[in-house]
């Protein structure tokens, strides 16, 4: 069949057949699907309902930074904010040292005890252990007693006068357990058949240490669902800071990006695309823009073609400062620390910052000082056994006040304390030795009152035999 016959027999198309078909698409089915799936599909976000638990599921990490030793170590070493949050409350808690009181040890021995502990850096070792405890969620203070067997139990009764004694801080990663999940299993069985939740031995760089030789510190207590993953330790204080910390770091990076792109020069060159397609177009355009930039930078003028254009765009910082301020407030609220402690500047507005400092002091008292009293008492008892051969049973520890007074206010406090002590001495409510201890311990005078020197009360004289002497029955 010829081509002409094929064309004759081909069916003829009507105008109706050549008309394009009308296709109707609606988004009803897709919106119905997204209502059933709030988080969308195929990369299309949906509307997350605030009353749905799915929203919280998406916001959680489902893993713990407390188990990431390298990440926490590098963050502490490289990021100043992490170091400030970890160290500042501990430094403030132990600031100024401590005061030790005991009626079983005289004042001179107490002074020698505190001076010896300062020289051996005992308080520093305990403070360092508390820092590792906050950073990693667990730490320990190792009691070192010379060359005795470290695998044997240690009690304070075994410490004799003159024996070598020292304390060393270690984080939880330096104290490995021989068993996992010990918090929920009876790894060490007592005589009553109950497990105390502690391992029998720690592995300190290949050396076995009996658990009685380590004063264990644990971080924030975790719920029972999470606790087995922490291997008997606690949570790091950085655990709740991840979200706000990432926001802070992102805002800092954004500020640097804005600074780098603060000023952008835009050259509108006629036939720019066509010029690039020529052989030497790219080199010519590069040379032309280089000359223009040199003229703009040094001569404050640009020579261009009449049909070219030059525009300079500048970015603004409006709103960025407010965002960073809100992020800082969020970090401070999560750590219960004032802005002045973390970032170095105080509150603005009508607040004087006193409320922030009071809340911070309350946090230091409850989270650090109260937890440190038992370990401090245990440490002092070991030192007393080493230095004096006895262990006082009435030890009392007092921290220095967290609030820092001005020089004038501090002198007024000393004056009032001295007046009360002097009135008690004149009323025969305290002895001369007790008055001397109060004055010397509180540094109420510029000199130290020596022991054995009689203090004459008003109305007394040296040759008056009618007045009772110290130590005599009145």
C-alpha cells in the first residue's frame, strides 16, 4: 500500500479530539492524611499538636550525654560556658575554707588541723571530686594510706598516729566496676542477704581498690527506667542543658556569619552571561571587578559603564541581641545560676540582682554544701586519727557565708560579735578560755589572744582576792 493510500484511510480527528483534556486535582485527600499524621510525610511538615505526646517524642534525644566521656571531656576543655557552669558553684561552696568545731580538741590543735589540711590540699581534692561529679555524673575521693594492701577493707580504726595519709580525686571513668547495672542487682551481698548496691572493688588504672577506700559521689539521681544505663552513677548537670546550649552556640555562629557578610557588593554588568561564554571573558571580567574593588577601597570612587550598575547591601543586627538575651536567660534558669555568675553581667530593669543571688546561694547550699558535709566530716576524722591518734565524736563543720559583705559591713559584724562575747564574759556566762577562742577563731581583733594570759573583767584587779579565779568554784 502506497503512502497516499495510508493517508486516505487514516481516520480523521475531530475538533473535539484535539481539545486538551481538563484535569482537576484537589488537596483534600492529602490534607486528610496529614491530619491523621501530624508530622507529615515525604518531608512535608505537618501541624504538631501541643496536646499530643508525639510532639514530646520528637523533642527528646533518647540517649544520654552522661555516657559520652569524650564529648563531656572535650566540651569542658574547649568551651568556657561548660567549665563555668561546672566549676563556679563548687568554687563558691568551698570559698574561704571551712570552720571546724570540737570540744574534744583544743583551739591550738584545731588551728593546726586546718593549717595541715590546707597544706595537703585536702579541701581542694574534695572540691575537684565534686567538679567531676557535676561534669560526669559521678566521681570518687580515693583514700591513700601508704603501702598497705589496697584490696583489703579500710576503716578509720586502722589509721594510727603519724601514718601516711592522702586524698585524690577521680572521676567515674577512672573507677571502673567489675559488673554492670549494679544499681538494680545485688552485686554485693551483706550478712542479711541484701545488696548495698556498691561493687566490692574499683579498678583504678589497673589497680584494684576496695570500695571502702573510695568515698563515692553520685550526680543527679535518675529515674528507675534510666538508672541501669548509668552503671550505678548519676546524671551530669549538662544533661538538661543540651537544648539551650545548642541554641546559644548557634546564635554565636549566626553573629559571626552576619559579621562576615555584613556588607555585600553587587555588580550588575551588562551582557555578563554572554561575556562568560567567550574565550577570554572570565579573565576580562575578573580583571574588571578587581580594578573596581581597588578604586572603591582606596579612591572612594568607581568607574563603570553607563549601562552597568553597582549596589551595596548591608545586613542588620536588629533582633539578634534580644534572641541571645533570651537564650542566656534560659541557660541561667536551667542551671539556677544568675547571669552575673555565668556571663559576667547582672540583671537589668527594676531588679537589683539580690533575688538572683539568693536563689543561687540556696542552690549551692542544697546541692553542694549539704552533700559535702558527710564527706568533709569523714575526711577530717581520718586526719584527726593521723595527727592526734583520736577521732572526735562531736565534730561540727561550718562553711563561710556565701554572701560577700563590704569592708564596712564586715567590721560592723565583727564589732557586734565582740560585744556579745564581752558581755557574756562580764556576766560570767563564759570562761576566759572560751572568750579567747571566740575572739581568735573569728579574727575579731588584729592580734591573737595568747592562752594562759588572764583577762581582767571590769571591776576586777590583779590583787583582788575576793573575786573568783578561772577554774575555781564561784
